[in-house]
C-alpha cells in the first residue's frame, strides 16, 4: 500500500462559487503513480465544500439558488450576532452563519476510485471546490491510497 498526499491552493472570487478542480486532482493522481486505489479530496475549511456534480452552467446557477433557499445570507444566525457570540472570534470576523449552514448540505470531502491510474468517474462527473463565504485563499488536501 502506498500513500501520496498533496495540498492544492485556490483563490476564490465570490460566493457561492463552484470551482472545477478535477484536472488538478487528475494531475495529482498521475504524479502519485498509484494505479489502483482511491483518492480523497478534502477541504480544510468549514465554509468551503467539496462536491462531485456536473459542470453545466445552468445547473451551477440552479445549485447556487438552492443554497440561498436552504440558508439565506440575510437570515438571522446567532453565529453572526457578535454582541452575544464569544467563541472562535478573531479581528477580521465576518458574518458567515449562512455559509456554515450551507456547508452542512454539501460536506467536506469526496472519494473517488482510482482504476488503472485514472479516476473512475461517470460521464459528467467533476469535482468542485464550493466557496460559500467571502473570497479568500483555500486549501484542499488530495490524498491517494493504493498500489
């Protein structure tokens, strides 16, 4: 059994933003020289998710609208009430309760089988980093395990 780990970095531009990171993950799998196993793609953030879906522009708009309906940015969140919140605060804290709640629907990681050195995807599947908060630098861990 062999393990290969790499950190990918991305600078996001807006929220929500669906960044197709499939090609970078494919490149990491190739660098790993692992032929059969699986790859885990993991976001190191609680307001940026990893999801597999189709990269079709109208669908991406639909998904952005869905996230807004699930957890609207302008709704009340105790997490955003800095007059009462006392935990995990820092100088440049921003009101992002909606992003944390949207993240609940999406999740932190995805795993994909690696077969004969390639990601074993369905026809339209792509891997996305989904920005749910303000633009910033994001880190994604790509770990490939196998032989």
